[in-house]
């Protein structure tokens, strides 16, 4: 099921599981007895699929309500059927167990999508006809496109507007109207699976082809910050991207910690936290918007953080093109998936792209510092 935000995907998945587990009476066996629940993280599996307002506990009839055994990561129904929950961050957790059904939620966000999906398929070996449902906002990852191309896959779609009776009016007027007609809106609200931007510098295939699960030993790591000009819920995002380089000169995009709506002190604290978490060498900060204020607010959080201030003298596309060339040369790898960043990369340069590409700007500053400056030699650490 491909659906927009708030279209009812979670409720659909939960109702599907309930229907497979229920028999003709509370103690009768249903079509399934062992189901896997797979989400982006263990927290998401419990908070959304199980305990959420549309999750399995919320929709259960009192006479057939499952019991959550959190320590064992499972739900048990009165008839003995059980569902165990798993995380895309731990594909190996699916090695060994076996199931006669599965519900995979938000596959488009999974960190190790292909590895997790593969392990899940090996586990679907019980019963006469193991079945599974995928509920996700579409994102044209290689894994999702492969699933859609399988002749055994049946596709249903639902737009956000289909569930408008259960959504707040402020969401419909503020968010839906704001993104209507944009590339991001077509994906996140209409549930469309969008292909690559014909005017773009990156493609999903290009990003997917060099994706890896972990990074090797890195000689340098930087945190790049593209600060917004203002604060508040309607302000542009603060792009915060962490990247590194190995001894052979290959770049690795490690994390996207971009935020929206925070004060300067808020996004500065988040950038410094990333600097500490990744044991980075320095923060690279664009100062076109705030000048010396950007460095000042970062040093208010941590006076000792090393900062390189950069100023844009060319347009965004001109700055991005040399970095895109590094991808085409196979010299940049994404560690895991970074959906919001990657979607912005694909939409970059599109006429109907929404907002400022702050995540892309931060990515460009990070990789430029690591790979396109005189200091970007793999055997020299930044001072």
C-alpha cells in the first residue's frame, strides 16, 4: 500500500494483521499464527505499529486483545498466535525466526532496506501460503522498485485527502495547501512513486549503487552547517550533514541531522552535538546568511569547537556540480539511508521543488571541504 502522510496506512496494516490472526472464536486459530512486524527501528515498531493510535492494541476487540511482552518483543493473542517485532537497523535479528505472515511498515525509510527485506523473505516459510503487506509512503529506492516489479505484488494507493475526515483542519490547510503541486507534495501527500528529476544532478540509482552499511576507518570527519536566515515553524531548515573521508580519498555521508524551527542557539547546539558524537575534526559553516554571528553562536555552545567559515560566491547549482561529479566517479558513498536528504538531492533543480535545499547545501559544503579543497588530502588531518 503506497499512501500519503495520514492516509491511513498504519490502520490498514494493523487491520490486516488482526484479520489474519483472528479465528471464528477468541480461541480458534486464524489464517496466521506467527507474524513478523518490521519497522525502521524497534521504537517505531512498538510506538506506531503496536501502541500507536491506529496500532494493534488500539484496534483490538476486548475479547481478542493481544498482550504485549515488551522484554521479548512480541504480542500474544488469546488463541496463542503471536507477532514479533523487528528493526531495519538490525537485519540479522530476522535470521533464524520463521513466519507465516509479515507487516512491513514505512519501508521507504528503512536504514538497511535490502538486507532487512532479504532476511524477512527467508523467514516466510510457514503455512501453505505465507503473505505480507508493505505500508509505506513511496520513495523510489531500488528495494521498493524491485518489490513493485514482482509479479506477485498487488499495489493499492491512498492519498492523504482520502482520510481527511480523520485529520486536523490545520494540517489540511497549512501543510497540504503549502505542499500541493510540489514534487515533495506529490510524494508525501499523493503517495506517488516519483522517478528521477530529468534536470537533476543526482539519481536514486546513482546514490543506491554506492550505498554501504558501514564506513571504513576515516581520516577526517566534518560537520557542515547551512544556517537559516530566520527561526520559527515557517523558516527554512538548518542543514546539518556529517561526512568523512578515508585513506583512499573516498567520501562517506554519515548522517543528516538537519532541523527546522529552532533558534540559532538550538541549531548550534545540534551541530555541536553532532561534532561530539562523530568525533569530527571541525565544523564547516556557511556565513552568507549570518556572517560572524554564525561562528559566534556555535562558540557560545562550545568555545573550543574548530570552525571553518565558508562563503558562497557562486550559485547553488554551480557549487553542487563538482560534488555531483564525485558521485558519478563512484567516490562518494552513503552509509545507510538518509531519505529527506536524498529526496532533496533528487529534487534539486526541479522547477516545482519546495523551499531552499538546505540539506543539499550542507552536503555540498561537507564534501567540498573533504574532497575539493587543498586540505582534502586523505593523509592530512584538519587542524
